[in-house]
C-alpha cells in the first residue's frame, strides 16, 4: 500500500494548529518523518530539539490555519 505523504502532511499541519499556543508554537506529537517533511517544506522550524513543541514559520502558521478551517470548521 502506497501512502500519500502530501495528504498526511496536510492533515498533520492542520492538527498541529489545533494545539497552537504562545502565538506560534504547537505540541509535536507526530511521527518524526512527518515533522521532518514539514520542516523541509518551510512550515515549521527544526523539530529536532528537546522542546516538546515546534514553532510555526509565518507561512506555516497561515497554511495550518487555512487547512484547519478547510478540514474541520463547519459552516453550521
């Protein structure tokens, strides 16, 4: 079974937004490969630290919010 890592990364970025705190930080409870891809694409700062959270880049925070709204916000 081939995985669509782009879809996985978009979902993870949206879910990182769910744990947003301190303006631009999110708890890093995702697979390291996903976090590395998000870092490589410029969405988050380096996840390889002792901190339990990652820092969104400005474009990453905007994209995370957009994806969160698209995937999880209802118009009801």
